[in-house]
């Protein structure tokens, strides 16, 4: 058994990545699935799309490589976090579409809980803020909205899970209702210090604890797939939410190491070791990974729109045909124009946490066109990353000279990464291995299976592709960032 199968279930697509015994990519299959927007600010997925694309991509990589289930030592799963599914325990069918992490429908619920004075206990217990981003208020909304759901939940007929839990339930034929500590830490219901579901918060949200999955380490026995799925049973041995999996894949195992992943959104994590650091700057305190029962904590900043801004250029405005064209177009922008996009299409994440504000474009002239829009979209990601960077460095008492390790689709753009380095005034390191999220999940499973090295051995395999260093002088950097801050305040004030 020389292969590890990684399932990377993301926001816009599902991918299966087969890794060989040397932790190199042996095969990849990817399928996109529909996004559903039933109301303004609402985002949903059909859970059956997530399941069917998981099955088909996994089967495809096995077929493409010409191997069978008996060649797979284990499965590692990484998933879009916070996305919420409630399903029937007897049938495995969801009672409502999955409510996606981007969804803002529970803003009013959060506001009521905040007005009732609950935010402090939520922050102190979970490390999170009262925001629609997280799973807890999504579960409450489903139980409040779907007819008969709350009584069925109390009767033990319904189960809740983030996407990892839902997939594991299906993969194991309903034998395992489990999650890992990193996904549990994003639900708004998990005590990250005691490592248990919070009785107080579950009661506050009126979510029966019988619905909740068992919480395991990131490398653990999560169950075994039923033979029908892949022609044989395969153990599921690793699970981590996508941003934590990327942190593992970037081997950010030492306190002070920081990574930023650029997918649909952007998520930066700073390893703070065995001590949870409570942010004074509206960052999140979370679990980076948990091994052998010991959690390692992190500060996290979440940006809702990163690669999604490039998707907007492609699908909304139609000014590029594919995402890779954005940097080429941005490079043609008029350097005398200072067009700024604040991409608050679904509100603003950290450090602002303004769910109701919407996006804006500033500095337009008659000559502003596609090139200026493309540059503004890419620069908006750099500016948002700096917002996180500044807040984390203010919270972190360790080494301030942090190098940022980057990954995700947008990190492949030299233009975007150079803009990021210029905006931060710091080095940005891009690794040779771009599949860091899938690699993190694969390493967790492979390490548990005994076919991959331990933490130190894994860290020694990290290799640099390119380091980006600042080329913009400090004065121009600060002027540009000041314009960004004014633009953000303008959209918040609308």
C-alpha cells in the first residue's frame, strides 16, 4: 500500500489527489459543482453534488493510475470549513441545502445574541466572534426554519456536521459520525481550551448535543469506507479543515510561522504554539492542528473575497477569459490611476467583521477600464492581507520579522505575489509544492498509516520555488495603503 488518497472538498469544486510514497502528486481529478444564491447574501450547495463529485473524482484517480483500493494506505480529507449540513440519521439525506461559509443569512441572529451580551463568552470559549461565518448560527437557522426539524433533532433523528463529517458518514455507510478538532473549532460551539463541546453555547443556540459529531485528532481512525465505493475498504486516517491542512502542508510547525492561502477567500494563520492567544484586534483564535491529543493554536484572519474577485472579473464583468489572464491584464494598467476595489461582495471579514456592508470602486476616471479593474482586484487581495498582517503582528509577542508562506490558486500569479510583497513590505515565499492543502491532509493520513515521515522529517521536505521581496519604496507603499483604508471606511459608512 504505497499511495495516499487526499480528498479536497472546496467551495467551488471537489478534487481527488493521489500522492505516492514520496509525497509527490501521482494523479489529480477535479469537478466543479453549482453554486446556489437563493437570496441576496445567501450561498448554498446541494450536499448531493458534494457527495457525487467526491465519489467520481476519487474513482477517476484510481482508474487513471490503474490501481485499486488495496494500493491505498489511507484517505486524508480536507474541506471547506464552517459550511453546514443537517441530515437524516436513518437515510443520510440532508434536510436542507448546505449553508456555505460565505452565507450571511444569520446576521440578525448574531446581532440579537450580541445585544443579549453573549459575545464575550463565545470569544473566550471558542476563540471566535459572533458572525454569520461560523456554523453554529447556521444550524440554529436550519432547526428554526425547516418544519419539524427542531423536534426531530431533539428526538435524535438528525445529525449535524461540517462537510468532512458529512462525507465520512457517507463514505463509511453511516458508521462514523466524527470530525477533527480543527473543524470543530470553527463551529462556534467547541471549547478550544477544554477540547469539548460547550454546554453553555449549545444551550444558547438551542442545538441538541446529540446532533454533534465526536471530535478526534487530525490524525486518527475516522472509520473505513464501505467496499462498494472503491471496490475495497480504505481507512480514513487524516482530517483537517482546508486552512489548517494548508498550515500543515506548509510545515508551519513552529510558533511564529505564518501561511496565507489564496483560494475563493484568503486565510492567514500564525502558529502560536500550545497557548491560545486572545486577539485584541478582532482576529480569531483557533486550533491549527491537533496530534496525540495535544492542540497547537493559531491566530487566524479570514478574508471572504480573494480569488472570488478574479472570478468576478471573469464571470461578472467578462473582461478576462480565464483567471490566469488577470496578472497580464493588470500589468497593462495606467500607473497614474489609483483605482481601488473594496470587494465586500458578501461583507467584510477580519479585522472589520462587517457582514452588511457591500463593495465599492474608488478613483475611477473616464480612462479607467479592464486593465485598471484587474489591477484593483489583485491589489485588493494584497491590501486585505496587510490588514490581517498588521493585526496579527500587534497580537503576537514573538518575532515581528515574519516571512509569509503562500499557497492556493492565486499564489501562482507572479504579479499578485509581487504586489503582495510590495504591500506588506516583507518577503513572500512560494513553495515548489503548490498542492499544500491536499498535501497536509495526505501527510496526516500517511503519517498515521506509517508510510510518511514524522513532523521533523516532513518539515525537512519543504522546498522554496520563489521568494518575492519588496520593490516598492516605503513612502508609496504607505500612501497606497492609506487610500485603501479610506476606501474601506467609505463602504462601511454606506
